[in-house]
C-alpha cells in the first residue's frame, strides 16, 4: 500500500511538472515581446532586432539552452538546412540562448553554418519575457521553445519540447500556413 501511495504521488508530481512545462511559454495569439540582442551571423557580430526583422516578414524565433550541446547542435544543423526554405516563404530564422552566451559567434559559424543569426540572452531576460526558462546545471537558461511570429507581432506558433526533432517541421508548417494565407 505504501508503494502504491508513493507511485501515485510520483505520478501526480510528474503530471503537474509536465503541465507547468507544457503551458509555461507564451501561447499562440499572444503579442510577442519586442527585443534587441547582440549576436552573430557567420561569426560576425550583429544586433538582432525583432521589430526590424518583422518588417521583412514572419520570424522563426527559437530558444535553445546552450551552444555546442548535443541537442542544440542537432537543432542548429536542422534549422541551417531549412533556412533557405524558410526564406522562400519570407521568414527570418533566429536562435537565442541564455546559456554560454560567450560562444554564440563560434556557434553561428560552425553549427548554424553561416545560415542564420544567433543571439545571446545574458541573464535569460528575453527568455523570461517569452516565459521559456529552465534550470540546467544550477543555472537559469532558455528552454527549447520555438515561436513563429507574424509581422504584426502576433505569435502564430508556440512549441516547447526538449527533444529538438519536431521544431523545424512545426515551425515550417506554421510559416507555410501563414504564407499561403497572405499570398
């Protein structure tokens, strides 16, 4: 009986943690907070401004925990491979990290393959505005969350999953849906 109560308590705790995690990020329909961050494209420093990027079309904004970690590297490669397709549909891709912000220049060159900007979010301030934070090795960093933001600033897609596998497809689907309805 004691084991059953323990399992039941673990199940409730796990469910509540999942629920918090699943609904933590800003949701579709919300207004995307504007921001400007220092970053790099192809290893060259830049300032990324959401407001300026939205003037060109939708923005695929993806937060990732830390440069040069396994999942973040896989995700960067996949976004790099899809960047030309995103551009065909008028979208700009930008990655943002609150982890190891001192490595975004190198990460943009090596893992993002010079295809899209990567911005540093020291102190996870922008990630906090988007409500996509997590703890990693005792440090608050950005959780793996992807957003598609329409030019009017409305969030079209909000997707959080620590597994990077579905982020590219879900953001591409949202960008194509937006492009189809605005052509």
